[in-house]
C-alpha cells in the first residue's frame, strides 16, 4: 500500500521538549474531560438501559484497552506531533494519511465548537441570562490566547482545572456511596421506561448498542501523541502516557457512575428523568450542591476546549511542516515563536475557526459533523497497527503490544460493529464523516502528489534528546 520511499532526514526539534509523562497525561485527560463526558453522555446511557449503564461502561473500557495498545505501539514507532495522520501515512500510505489528516483537523475544530457551547449551559445555572453561544465564543477565544503560551504553563493550567474536575466527580461518588439504595444486581440489570412510567426489561442487544455511546465517553486518551515532540523520552514514555490516560479516565468515570446507579432513591425516576445526573444531584444533594457541581462541569468544559485547541494547533503545525499547503500558508503555519516555543499562528487559526463555527453554524449541524468521526479514526488506527508489523514500518517501536494481531483485529471488528449499529440508528453522521475523509483524496492527488519531491517527504521523528 505504501509504495513511496520516505525521506531519511529527520524533522528539526523546534518545539520545547519540556513535558514529563505526568504533564502529558494531565493535558490528555483534560481533552478526555471525564466530568463533562459523564454529565453529558452517561445520562443518555442510563435513560436507555438503566443500571446496566455500568455494564456498558465496563465493556467500553475493555474495548478501550485494545484501542490504547494500538495507539501506544504506533506512537512509540512514530513520536511525531502530527498524531494519527503521521503514523497512518507511514504504514498505510500517504494518500490514506492525508485523508485522515483532513478528517482529524475538521472534526477537531468542530469538536471545540460543540464542547464550548456547553460552558454557557452549565454557567446559566448560576447566571440564567447568559447566552450559550456568546459564552462559548468567548471561552474559545480566551483559551486560544492561553494555548499560545508555553506548553509547560498550559500543562499547569490544565492540571489545575483537572483537579477541580475530579473533585466534583469525587463529590458525586460520595453522594452515591453514602446513600446506597439499590441492590448490586442493578449494575447488570438492563431496564428502560415502558408505558405509564413503569420500568421494563431491556434486551442484551440494547446494552451492546449503548456500549458504543459509552466508548465515546472515554475517547481522547490517544491525544497524548500530539504532544510527543514536547515530551521527554517520548518514544519510551508516550505508550505508558496513553495507557495511564485511559486507566485514569475509566476510574474517574466508572466509579462515580456506579455510585449514582446504586445511590439513586428511585431507578424508575432516574431512568425517566430528562437528565439523570441532575435528578440524582437534586435528590441527594439539593439545589446548592447542584449549582456547585454545575460550576465544576463548566470548568471541565473550559479545560477541554483549551486541551483540544492545543492538540488541533499541533496538528495544523505538523501539516504545514510537511508542506501540505501553498508555501505562502506553510511558512507562517509551520512557524514557532522564538520565546514561547509554540506554533502561535496555527493556534490562532484553529481557535478563530472554532469560534466562527460556533457563532455561524447551527448546533445540530455541528453535532452531525462530529457524531461518527471517532469511528473513522479508530478504523485507520487498527489497520495501521495491523499492517505496520506486516510491512515492517513499525519495527522501530519501543513499545510492542501483546497479543498481536488479536488486539488490532478485535479493535477493527468492534469499530465495524459500532459503525453498523450507528448506521441503523442514524446514518447521517457516518455519511458526513466518510465524506469529510474522502475530501482529502482529490487534494492529495491534484496538489501534493505531483510535487512529491519536496512535499510530504515524511522525515524520521525528531530525536528524543533534541529540544527546541
């Protein structure tokens, strides 16, 4: 599949290689945003299958292990700030890599707009007159300015916000475990609301379908790869950083979810509520505590916007460094600020683009564009982890996953099944995701490939010892 020999030169180390594995994990977890994932995604799962939401989250964690192991090996082989497209291009071919780049860049900017819209929603609990869109735009612009600053400062900011986020989840867990009212069997008993608000049994197939939703709740641990050129000894530490990010995300989401399910005063009322988490907080903590937790979720949203903006900026920077665009664009986008050691121009572009999307594009359109992107990315990652060993392109990897090829095959099968279930539920997000990915192919063949002598030469990764 990859019939073009990559250039043997190395990238220059221009970014500041100052992050420890802990710093990388803090930024990555901020992009996962466990608190907002639990408050936004988990209520839909509880509403669909009741207490068996915990079973769905456990199953999603098992699938997540396969995903994380694939990411860890590929990132160890190619510790390049371009993320997924960097290793897909080197294992499956340049055309596939550029198609995935377009997918990740477009979806990444849209995701920032979608997440930022939630800041106003949670802040409105305290200030009801706030306009959600206006608040979201302000959040994006402010976090974009912060994202231009040194990566170590951003690690400190995201880490501080993440601590507040985890504290909010700890309070939620404490409320549940101090008021256990449901039997342990509730955790694997699937129920939904039937006629007249009565709980009825739900099928095992429904639990499987909601496992797909739970999988999205953990997504983001692979984002550690975007900071590899700023992480010390990245080829050795990036694999553990990804695995630690997944493990912590699972812990801080699954424990509070279990507490909520066991501690709810009425399973029927919680399953039938418009928002299961808000129902639980009101029932066990009252209005004052609900307001405090809502403020914590708003902080989590802001933190996620900052972390994903950092990621998107490095993705765009990497594409310009690979000379993906006309040279008048490549030069500024690939530029690194001499003092801050960050891609300031790329950061401003992705931040302003996200703010404009939120201000001008209807929210439903934003959701459709982000709905199935992770499925495309996971499919490419699985195929790269599988084919990379077959063609030898990942031979340099320091981290080697166990049970190959079973792990990538399991991941690919799970991704295809989730895609099938998603098509049955709503085909539009999948179609949009595929279309965005396909858009990159004509550009690659018309602009990049005819100039392949000096564009997309795919140099070797920066030496781990180099610092910008």
